[in-house]
C-alpha cells in the first residue's frame, strides 16, 4: 500500500482549527499509520475532532484527543445556557446511554429551545444526540440537523415473487455490484441531472465551490451504515397509504444521504454560527443561526438543496435497478431524517423542528424504520403524537461506536449470524455488525404510541461499502 502523506489543509477541511492539533495529528499518522487506508484514516480523524472525549484513553489518539478537549487559558466567549433544562419526553429510556440524555438536556437549556423529545433509538452524537428532536424559535442549528443532511430511506416494491431472490441470486448480485456505487466510486453517466442547475449554486458562493464534488457523487451512496438491500416485503393488511394488496413482494431498500456536500454545508455554517455567537463549552456544539439573518437564510437554502440532492441520489439508484430488473415498481416509499422543518403551532406561531436521526411521524406520514443488515425494516405511518413532536426513531440505533464494534466482534461471528438469518452480505465490515445495534423489535415496542405498522421488509442480499 502506498505511503500516506497527510496535509494540513486536509485536516482543516475536516474542521481542525488549531495549528498544534494539526501538527500533532500529522505526526501521529506519520509514526503509526504510514501504510493505512487514507479514507478510513481521515474518517477517524474527523470523528476525533467531533468527539475527542471518546478517544481520551486511546493508546494512539489519546494525546490528540486531550489537546482537542483543552480549554483556552483566557476566553472572551461566554456560556449562554439556562440554569435548568426544559422537560422533554424520552422513549425507551432504559436502553439509552445516559450521555445521550445529558446531551439532550444541554440542548433543552438553549435560550432558543421550545420543546424536545428523545427517540427510542437515541445514542450519543455531536451537539444534538442522534435520535434527538428539538423545536426552536426563529433559529436553525446546523449540528441539530447533522452532517448527512436529508439522509433517507427509499423502498421500491416490485410485482415479483420473493422466489426471484434465490432463483436469480447471481444475476441480482451482479446487478447490485454494477448499478450501485459506494464511497469514492462514482458514475460517469449521471451528471446531467436538473438538480445541477439549481439557482443556489449561482446565488451562494460557498455552494458554488462544492458544485464539482456535488456532481461527481450524484447517484452514489456513502460509507458506514449506508446500504442498498434486495429482499422482500410482507403486507398483512391493505392500506390506502401504501396501496399494496396483502401478500409478499420482491423489493429494494436503500439508505444514504447528501454525501460530502451535506457534510461541508454543516461544518461551514457551524463555524459561522460559532464565530457569530461567541459560545463556549457544550453550547458551542449547538451554535445556531437566526433565520432572519443572511447566514441563516443561506443555511436554510443549502439544507433544502442537500435534502433534494439526497432524494435525487435515491431516485437514481432505484431507477437504475428497476431498469436492470426490467420492471417498474408498484410503489415507492421514502422518508428522511437529519433535517429541519418549519411547522406551525395551534397558536399560529412558527417553530423549527430539528429531527437528527429521527423521522416525521405526523398523521398521514409514511416511512420506513430499518433494523440491521439481518433484521427487518418496518413500513409505518405516523400517529401524530404531540409529545414526540410528531416524530419517531429513524432506525434501531447503535449500541456502541464503530471502533468498539471492531474491537469486540469478529468477521467469523458476523458471518455465522448472517448465514443463520439467510442474509448474504456484499462488502461491509464488523463495524456494522448486527450485534453493534439495538434490538429493532424493542425499539418498535417503545414507540407504539408514535407509529402504526403497515408492512415489513426482510433483507436477503445486502450491499454495503
């Protein structure tokens, strides 16, 4: 493997601002990771910068983590948190890391916070926890939305029997490998999409600088827990919301978001918000932009563009697969998380609801809540629960970090479990092991008051990076 050469500008793009931290990171890489995978290494360095407290005891990264958590000797920045957090509803509290609850409490101390809730799949995130739902007045928090803006689920249901999976397994695997792209792989024939002509690229200089990467990653999926699965859907009862008669159907389910574009938007506008508000401590991770400010309007436009980009990526994935299978889907179901919505209260007041790792579950909303690569995903409709701010979990939620999962489980363990569940994995690693996630059945049990089940998707061939 080629020797890694890490540059300071690469670390700055990841959000590193301290010259001391950049110098130390480069030194550590030079000493310990000369022949490692650079993409994976950059992902690790980004995680360390976002959550250095998780790496304080790491034998290699501990020194860097310690430096990143040090507070300046003198600072003009001042905390703005309220003394007491507003109350918020927690679903499945017994299965949620106390640190995630503490993060939510911090968010509920912000002067802009109005109401909140924590979903049953919640776990620790940067700023707002994953699974956190937060309502604010006239303000949007980039890290309350998250880095993978508009990340979503998309399900195509076809008029084929599930028997097609075993009957044409090799052909289906070839189609998945040929018609999907993950990570740094790109399509060369998907760069004439109408979204590339959006006015935001002309009106916002920062977005224009991202246009080339935006175009090159069109129709692709990211690393981590992003996937494209072939499996089957089981419908027990007809619902007009889905429009499928009871039975079993061949189906494709995908999970991905706005790629590098969403990540850069989040980091850019968080830096602006931090500088503008001069926050310190935990509040700095929840820096916000007022919506009537120029920066707030820019972020809102960029966020919506990222959401539309994520939607376009999924539709390209499903169009390519449908063409390869030679059939149009009977139904397409799609829902997203990592987004902020403007909603109106009964009083007529408008609020901004951030759903980071949470999905809309108002009356009439339809979506998919996935488990793991070896457990079902649930097609649901929302019940409109106001205590949950019309929200539900976006998935099973992690039990542990990817690094801990790598240290805890083996590929052999995962392979045996997948074989037992009759699931075939193309790519992927132990960091995404089903054992690293919460029990999706327990998560669904804890949100019975939030959603109603309409159907179930069972993965059988899983494509990941």
